[in-house]
């Protein structure tokens, strides 16, 4: 079993300290349960709800956390839906927005561009559209929009054009085939650059398939509603689109007042709901990056819910 190494673990443990005695924590993106395991080991009075959209990865977490009988509840759901329905008030909420090693190495769903796996990319296999459907049915303009909006891909138009031409002869059905088409569509200097030329396009398709940015926006809002006053919310992001959403949400909820700056007195009645605890995002140490290269782009932001 591939075990995902939790990113920024010590930093998360430092910021998310439950109150003494019994406490409730929601790990909103449980994955293989690395963060959850560390919290349950450290805090004997902690009850943890682990949420994940992927049923297969929940099973691996279930095995990892099996020794914490009576202290763990696992829920198969998208975190935005989970928090919308939650009738309890957690003390802590953690979001690790990264894709697990499990998905790249063992899921068989085409997340890795060097494998001849079916081009799927659904975190929840019940979702209606796979990456293959998007790639093979969207017109050039829509494909380019997805690659630009969700992957910040500067050669989006060229890649989209190449995909449309290639699929005319045969559908694009595997991750490795798509990666090869993308590599052929970009200049040589880009093809042999620091990262694989398909990296941003694969990110974009995965985000589009799973509606990830919409999930983050809705999930953070619902998590804040559910959180106890004085409770803390921590978010680990891995690319700029995610981090901008988290940063913007925290700033907006910390600000409260939405009146124009030229108004001398607040008239909107807005109240600040959050206290930001990380003025700048916390990033991994060089030691962590050396031991776990997947952590290199991680950023942690933490905030505390204010009393009503």
C-alpha cells in the first residue's frame, strides 16, 4: 500500500491545537490519513471526522486509522456538501488540497502523464464527465479556455488546436497519449523545460473534471459557518489558483466591512469573522522538501473564527 506523506505536518500540528478534554476535528480532505493519524496519536481526547470524495482512498485511510476505534468517523462526500449538512460544530478544520500519491501511482485513473491509463481524472467516480469526455468533445475555444483558466497554460491555444486535430483520426483515451500530443504542440524550449510540458494541462483538466475551485469556495464558506467560535481552520494549497482563493476568502472574512473606502463611517454593518494567524503563508523547510519533493509548492494558511 502506497502511504502518502503528510505535508507541513509539524506546522499544522503547531497551529491546530484542540482545546483540553474532548474536541472535534474535521479533516476535510482525508486522503490516506497521514495528518489524521498524527492528530489522533497526539490528542487522546480528540474525535476526528475524515471526509473524502474518493471511496477507494477512504478504504486505505480506514486501514491506517483502524487502531483508533471509537474516535474516527469516515465520510464519503465532497467537503462542501459535508459541511453544508453538518449538525455539529468542530473545533478544528483542515483542508489539504493536494492530490495524493495514491492517485498518481495506484488509482489507475490517468492522473499521471507518463502512464497509459484511461484518461479519467475523476476523484469521485460518480461524477458525470471524465477528462476523456472533455478532451474528445469540447471545441478548440472551450479547451483553450479550460487550459488557460485552470492551468494558466500560456500555450493553451496551440495545445487545444493539436488535440482537436489528433482526435479526428482516433479518440484520445489514455493519459500518456494526451501527454504526447501536448508535448508535440509546444516549442522545444518549453518541451524540455523545468517541468513536464503536460503538467499545467493535466492540472487544468483535473480541476475542470472535479469542479475543484467551486468546491474550495463553497467548502470554506460552509466550514466557517460550522466552526465553533475560537475554532481554527487551516488550508494547505499547492498552486496559485488555490492559494489565491484561500487568501482572498480569509482577507474578506477578516475585513468585515464592505463599504467603499471613501465612506467615513461604516454603513454596511459587516462584522469581521476571522482573525488571520499567518500573515504570510507558511512554506516547507528545505529539509522537508529534500525528504519529500512533493511538498515544494505547498503553502499553509490558518485563521481563527471570532466570537459572535
